[in-house]
């Protein structure tokens, strides 16, 4: 989607995962908290197939994966693990549809991006798909078709929604740096050429022609410039991991119209500061970069630092509500 500036993102949303296994309860919480930018919750506590990798593996077209002791492995045909993943996704879609009747506005859905998938899905020989360039291409093509079908299903169920696709890429930096371990653990897979990484992401981003794509990584050293060139309308990251080394890339991103999904509310259980305190670092960054405070509400969506699957249900609800309040604080007092 080229005209990202015309798209109205919400001021706050979640990253994706939530605690527990009740799809209706999760959908009710998310839609009640983020009335102008809900997301499709993921509930990995249900087990294999509800986890991030298994859920996206279940979306693949003409590629199938099953659970092995070492993790998810590609196989020849759909088995019970694939069926379970698809069944849970259907349950989640049913719940979200129930709580978004008549909804019109941005709605975020998540899938694992091609490089994190390639780093975490095994080939038949037990090595990561990342070890085989042909397997990476096949995986990216299958994912693109699966995501296309997933988005079409969401448009059918929630016709008023403007879909935002989030690609989860926590392994991206490790892929670029050659830090993904081999099956033996004694060596690492070679770094993938940056142009190949960028082109693969660009191709996948290009499949979502009816809305923007945000790329999420809660790892350090997010490659902001590469993601912008690949066509990401927004980048989602753990704000606490930023260093001043990132300043130039972030300044260029904001000035180029890229939205920042700033993960400022901790995803691990703990005391929450006041909402204004949570976004103080964002205001400080803005001043350091010499950016106009008036740009803040246009350029920033407030989120937790990462998914909330490891938190208690009570903390998860509080953290999401805190994001909404922190975003209001940012909009009301940008200085």
C-alpha cells in the first residue's frame, strides 16, 4: 500500500499474544480496550499449533508442518498438528467476529514473517529451512498465499475493518548477522544477503495491497532502514532496547512517513508507572531528534514491549488499558 499517510492507525494496540486459552474472553478484552484499533489475539498457552510458529505454519499453502521433539518440521501432508492449528485459528476468528459486529476502522492481524519462519521451521533433515535458499523461497511463496487467504477470510467476516498486517520477525537480526544456530548447536547458519532478505520481505508486503504492513521485532538492533525500503508502513519494537545508535534511522523513518509502534509498557509482570511516565522516553527521543511534538500523535502507536502470553490475565488487561491511557497522555501533552 503506497499511500500510508492516508491510513488512520489507532493510537494504541497490542502486539499479539495473550494469556490463557479462552478465545472469547481474549477477543472481548481486546475489542473493549482498543475501540479504534483492536487486534486478533493469539493464545499460545493452548499448546502446539496455537504458538507463533505453529499458528503461521497452519496458514501455509501446499506446505505442512508437524511437531517433533526439536520443534516444528516440514512434512508431506497435513496431519493432526496442522488441523489443530487451523481449528484454533478458526475459533479465534469466530470470537473476534462476534465482538466486531458493525466495526469500522483499523484491525491488526499477525503472522510470522518469512525469515523468522525460515529460522524456526525445520527441513526433513532437522536443519532450519534457513539453510536452504530454495526452501526459503518456497516457504515465502507459500506464506504469501496463506496470508492472502487469511486476509480474504477476515474481510469476509468483518467487512468494515481496514486490515493491518503485522509480520512478526524477532529472528530477523540473527538471520542478517549469521547468528541462527544449526541443529547440532555447534555452528551457525551463514548470514543471508541483505538484498535477498529485503526483496523477500518486499514481495510479501506487496501481497497486502489493501492496507499497510507493520513489521514487529522485540529483539535489539531492529533494521529500520531495511524494513522501510521493503515497504513496511510501520515498525513495531521494544522501546527499552533502543540506543542512540538508532537515532538517525528512527529520525529518517519518521520523516519518511513510517509509523512507530513503540513498545513502552513492559510485557513481563510488574508495577506499571503512571501513563505519562510510560511515554516520557518517547517525548525525550522526539526532543533529541529535533522532531515536532505535533507529529507525535500522527507518528506513534503505543503498545506493550512484546506479547503478553507470559503474564497473568489480570496484568495483561491492565497493560493493554495502560497503553490506551499512555497514548491519550501523548496526544494531550505532546510537549
